[in-house]
C-alpha cells in the first residue's frame, strides 16, 4: 500500500504541529507540506502531488471555501478535508456543495483526523459525528423537495448543473463561461427549468434555486 | 498568679508549635486584565535603559511605567504581521527588539517597527545577545521524526549581520528532553535561554546552567532549592535569583550566589510562572505568569509578629524591653507574654487580678531601677507571681496606666484619678487640687534632671521636688487628649495626642504640627527617635515618620511644612490600627529596632533597613494631543529626540486644547510619584500636578514655548531636570498685519468675510461631528472584529487544544474508568466554554459574513432572529455578494440587524418582511412590519428606536434612510444605496 500524502493549512502553529504529529504517528500517513495562510496554501496546492488537502476553513488570506472552490475549478486531484471551529449548518452545506469530502470540527480533530483521512483516501466521505444532525436535515429537505416538486427528478443533468450554479448567485454569463456554453443556451436552460418546475415570475428560478440550494 | 514556665506545659507546647512558621515579609502587587493589564498571559519582561518595563503578550508589546500600560499591536502598528509577541531584547544602542510567536523579529525605533522575516518554517523564537550586544535569535527546531514521547532537540541560531538574520551554527544549542506540544512528561521542558554565553534551561523541577565550556550546574531540591517549578529572576547581567514553589504551595526566592532562600508569598500565582522573571533597577521583583498576570514583589518595610507568626490573637497594648534584653508584651484579654525570635511565651493569664481590674487589659508595663517589673501600676512581679503593693490599696480601683521614678527614688503611678507618689511604703495622692493639669493620667516620663513630665487628658504637668507646673490647651498644648511624651536630646518636650497632632515645647514656647503642616495623621500615640534622624509615630492609620530636623526647622520658621512617610498594611503591618493611651505604646529596643503594638499584633521596623529611594526618577514626556488628535508621529520624534535644536511641535491657529502626557519611571509605589510642570513662556510658576500625569492647556496665545515637567519618586526625591518639549503656537491670521490692514481698508468686506467664515466654520463643525460619529461606528466595528478574532485565535485555539488533549488522554487511560470520567468531564466543560466563545465572537462579528458572503449572512441572521420571536419573519433577498466592500457589507448588515431588532422589540407586529431589491444602479433594503407604528415625531427626527444609528450607518453607505410609518399601520424602513458605476448591473 502506498503512502497517503497530506498537505496541512492552518494558521495556528501549535495546532498545526499537534495535527502533524498525530498524523505522522499513523502508518502510511505522510505530511508533505504545511501552510499557514490561504495564499501560501494555494501556491503550494497548485504544484503539490498531495492526495489530501487538510484546510482550516478560517485561514487568513484565501479561506477554506475559496481554496476548495479553486481546487474544484482547476480540477486539482486532491480531496479536500475541512477543519473548522464552527459547528455550523450553513458552513457544512456550503462545504458539501463545494465537493468537500471530509468535514471535521476542531473540537475533536486530533481524535478523529486519522480516521477521517483514511475514509476520504478510500473514497468515502466523512463528517464529524457531532454534525450528523445537520446531514439529516439536508437529506430530509431533499426528500421533502422530491415530494413537493417531483419534477426536479426530471431535470436533465445539464439543467441540474445550471440550477446549482444559479444557486451560487452566478450570472448567466458566468455559468456560460464555466460550462463552456453560450449565454443564449444558458438563458434557454433557465427558461426550460422554469417551465418544468412550473415556476413563474422574474426571479422565480433564482428564488427556487436559493431556497433549495442545499438539496440540489 | 504568674505562670512559672513549667507550670503549664500544655499551653507552652501549643504555643511553641504555632510559633513562627516562615512568614513572607514581602509585599505583593498584582496586575491582571481587571486592573489594566491588556492580557493575563505575560511571556517575557524586560527593563530598558530608559527605565520603562516592557512585557510581551499575545495582544501586543506592552510598555509599563508602574501605573499605565501602553500597548503596541496591529491596532496601532499596522506594519506588524501579528500581535502575538513572545520574546524581548535590548541591543547595545538601546534599540528594542521583540519577536513574534510566528518567528518574525521587530525592531522598535522612533515609534515604529521594522520587521525581519523568519527563515522558512521557523517559529517560537527566543532573542538573546550574540556576544556583541547585537540581537541573535534561537528558533525552536522540531525533531524531524518522533522516536518517542521525548526527544533531544535543538535551538537553531541566527544573528543579525549586515541588516539580515543569518544562520550561525556556532550559537546553536541542544536541549535535552524536549517535550512535544501534545504530550506530557514529568520532566517537561519549560524553556531555554542563552544569557551572556551561558545556557539556562528550565525544567519542571530543576534548572540547568551550562557554562561556555560545557560545565553543567543543576539547581534543584537536591542542591538547595526549597521547591519545584523554578523560574529565573534576571537582573541586568543575567539571572541572580530563582523562584520555586514548595509542596505547601508557597513561593520562594533563592539567591543564586548564596543559595539562601526566603519566602516570597504564602500563595503562589494562579497561572503558570513564565520561564524568566525580572529584578528591576530598584530591586523590585517582577514575576510574570501565563494566565495570572503580573506580580511585583518588594520587601516589606515592616515585619509582623502575632497572628502572622501563629498566635491565635492579635490585640496588643503595651510593649517593654527589660534590662536583660527580653521583650514583654501586654495584650487585651490574653494576659502577659514574653517574646523571643517570634516565639510568644505566656507569663500571666488574663484571669489574674492585675488584669481583671483593668477589664482584662495590660494598660502599663514598667521596670523600676531595681529591675522589678510592674504591671498595671499596682502589681509587682515577685518570684513568678504578681503581688499587689499594699501601698496602693484604697486608690483608684482600675490600676495604673503609667509609671516612673523621680530623682529622689519615689515611684509615681498614673491612674485615671490622679498620680500616686509612693516612697518607703507611704503613698501620697496628687490631683488637680495639688496642681496637676488633669487627673486622667496617660503617660509619665523622667525629665533627665530628677523631675518628671506627666501627660493626662487635659494637659501636661512638670513635677520636681514637690513643685507642680501645669500647661493646658489654653497655654498651647496641642490638644486635650495627650497620649505620649518624649524628651529629645536638645531638651525639647514632644507631645503626642490622640487626635490633635504633635506638639513641641521648648524654651516656654509650643509648636503644633497637624496634617495641614504635612503630618501624615493627627494621631500620635507614641514618639520614638530612631537615632538616625527620624521620629517614628503611631496612629490609627499606621506608623509614620518625619525627619526631626524638619520638625525643628518648622518650629524655627525656616520651612512651612514637613514631609511624612507612612507605613500601613501594604508595607507589612499586621494591622494599620496602632494602640495607644497605655504605656509604653511602643519601644525602641537596644538593637535599634522599633516595636509598636497594634490590633493585629506587634509591628516591627528596623530603621536601618528602611531605605528612602534616593534615585531621582527618569521623567518622560510620552504624548501630546492637540484638540484630541495625537501629534503627527514624524513631528513628535523630531521634537522629542532632536536635542537642543529640536523642531518645536507646531500648533496651528484655531487649535485650542493641548494635552500633554508625561510619566516618571520609578517602580516603588509608582502611583505616589508627584509631578510639577510649567509651560515656559506662559506659566510663571510650576503647576503642582500631584500624581496627575496629564497637563492641560487651552487657548495658548501665539508664541514659542517650552513645556517642562519634573517629578519626585514616592519618597519625595525630585528629578529637577525632568523632561521638556518645545512648542510653537502659530498666530491666527486675524493677528497678522495684513489682515489688520485689510480690516481698515474694507470694514464691510470684513463683516461679510467674517460672516462667511462663521457659516463655513459651523458647517465644518457639523461635518466634523458627523465624521466623528461615523468614525466611532467604524472603530467600534473594527474593535469588535479584532476582539472576535482574538477570542477565536487565542482563547478559542487554546481551548481546542485542551479539549483535544483531554480526548487523547481519555483514550490513553481507557483502562481506568475513574480517569476516563475525569477526562470526559474536562472535555465537556471545555466544550461548553468553546460554545460560549463561539457565541460571543459570533455576536461581535458574524463569521458568516466573512466566509459565506452578505446574502447568506443576512439569511442566517433572519433565520436566527426568527427562532427567538413570535413575529413571522420573511426574507426576500436577491444576491448581493461582491457588490459591497467588507466595510460596507458589515454596515449594511448592522442596518438590517438594528431594523429587525426594532421590529422584534417595539413593533408588536405579527409579520415582518426583509427584502432586498436590485435595480440597475441601486440596491434597496426594506424592512416592513404590520405592527403598531412609530409615534409621529420619532419618524421625523430619527430619535430613539435605534433610528439614529441606522441613519448614521445609512449615511456611511452614501444612502438615505427613509421611514414611513403611521400609528397602527405598521412601519416601513428603507435604505436605497446607489451603486458605483463599476458595479452597476450590465443590461
């Protein structure tokens, strides 16, 4: 079995060192680099062959959300694990929207981190047990949505992606750029989504997307 | 009866056991966040040669003058990368170097920091002297791999060469047994410092000192330290003392040179002691702690005996030294004692008749010329018993208060009803009828020529060979309540009173001294001449001393006031309340020590060790403000450091109010330092500022001035050179010749001009007020953000570490259920604290705003408010992110927050809607409710209901707040913000 290579970004030196020691005591886990602010982390991540990026959400400079977004946009290969001080539902949802694979609250980071890294390295997802309540909310809302608007299931993949990006407050122009489609096509998709979901009015699609952002 | 020593062994044994445990003769002063310290964790402390104390905290570098803390951190020095200072060094040129936790090293010069970056990945710096009075820095070098819990590790050295910190392996040091941050070991290493080429490493229970040549000396309990947890106490040239804490939790101070230890405090500080403490230039010991602030220890002037040395009571009334050198103490309600080396031995119980007649009190002790001890006037100690002198039978039943013998060998006993003269077993009763000034006698002393002075409530009387001469208040006695008499070597009689001050009687003339003349207190229960030029007196507020020469000079009219120095509980007295009206109310023993009975025991002063601080304190002018604005930093430096050719501080016309802050740097009773200042060119005389450290001037006329300030330390020694600052006030244009010419030429024009000027000035004032309000809001937000970040970064992170450690501990001890439970309970209380920190910092600064953007933050806020109110809240928000700067975003957030607050608190609405609408060139935020509406004048005047704050914030956004409300028909508050062209939505 090959080593799991990890990059740690956390601005608190003592915490970072503690984390590093715990991780390095576990077999096959190797910390390849550290960063203490978002800018440095990003410079290192771009060139890094790490398997896992362990990111503090509250990094100075670029924060964890920005880094995770950038990793997704640049299609970097590493999986992202968030460390955070906040047991916050909105944070968790945003993280999951950004394709973050592991979400660990710092309260118990040193106990959980090794387990989390192994799970994520094995392709699974990991969320601190303290936060599973929020996960339940998320899936409950998704179920409710499916019941209230069964048409959602009928959306095509592209429509669903457009809707997700709308929920991130992206303009048609930005969505077009991201999906490599023309603005006109995106406008068309937006109109189709409105029709399929039976939404009427100027901002109706946006409102729907926002209200159900975490379930899409 | 008097107790023979063997008669009551039980009592003796008990007292001997209680006697004289080591007691601290140090006074401790304590500073924490509650009384001015910016943070309770003080990492290092240093005294710079200008006299200031500097300390490092995680909230900045802090300067201390003994009274005021001045903080330098990111808030006022934006060039700093963080505020978490750890280490300090002063170089040979007086430059102050301070290192940050993250490795950067800053040089503080002319009020600013020059920051040197650390080498990659190096943190936890220690600054030290490279051997040439230049800074060098050691970085903690983590071991590359972790072979076990404990490893050898090294400190990697860098020294400043040609403006850069360069690696210098010659200065590297190795530390044995370095513990890892998340592990614990009984021998955890607390720090290592290189001082003057020697490496001092502090462990949990020992200090290792490694010389240049590698010789190691260990200081521990085995080599004479009284306890564990040692810290170094550094003077100018390195460590001179060590502190340690013994098994009973007491804090000890050990001299390195002699390994002699003394008790510093019965109770150690709460926090962890930092690695190094400081002894300053005046001998104060500064103990800095991680978590419990800063302590100053200073040897007490006064030693306490009695309760302090284990006696179960404290009230003492009389004290006497006998010819054999033994010290005898009369108490109230506890009989008569002898004391030797702090051990009190009971000699006669309070049940003895001698005390019973006096209500249990020992009112008088006297040893006659034959060497017999007399107690309460009528009783003589004979063969270990108190025997009533038959010659006293039939006189005042309460016993005596004073006793003395005249040249003829007659014994005089002062009672509440006159004086008894006893000779050859025959007693004569003297009263006012015979010529006494008063009957209630309190004190009798010999006049040195065979006669006596008798003091009583009502006056004083001189007795000689049967002749009585009396003086009362009418003749000049300072008061009726005479308590003490003292005859000095010049033949002057000194009179102490209970409440009327001190009197001097010489050559038929009385002089009176009271608090008006500089006496500390009008109570003078005893007067002792220490033989060193001082009179020591006792009163209800402690003991006080005055130079005898000053008293004589005052009497001769050469000076108009005297200077008193006072001592009370904070100087070590067992109680400030001294006892008097019984004799002797204090004694100077032949070893030169002075003893005073108090309500808490005996107070002892050794006048030879009481030092007046003769060092004039350095005086510094710290800052100047003109109309509440600090003077420009550049101009300030030029004025302060420019020497004689310094460029004066310029005060422009129209700037009316000058404030100048100054200080003096003595750390002995710093708060009692006194100041005088004057503005040369304006003030004729010195202004006596007392202890005030700010000078105020308003409307100084145009001209050139020099502000001078001088200071005296707490013992009244003046630095009369002081410090000075040149100031120039520029004339207003109305005072220049051309303006006056213009005025003559065009009177009407001037009127018009003045009118226009007045109007514009009013406008300026109004604009300034609005700007001030906005600035206040901005700085409040900034401050909230800073505190939230600090809470999160420092307290929060530390709690996280504790919690994590508790959890790791829980796993490590899983076989022991009791320990597991302990760890669990630690983890869960820390979790509660963490939640609290999170809540507080969320209230100060909504973290969603910084991470998830304005729209989401507003959503979360509305959601959270909805949980706490019965009003139904709805949000209709369009995306707003990236439209506003961070500062504008928080302002807008607060507008909505205040608006919602109003709705929830005042409106009584059943439904409220927050909507954000976006037009091409603007954003409109509306909060409307269906509640009871605003009273008519509130809407128009924006008064109350938080509307003023909302309006001010709206103005900061360049927007206008409109309020639309009618009583009973709800309220609609709207803010329309025009967007800058660049942000307007493209069609």
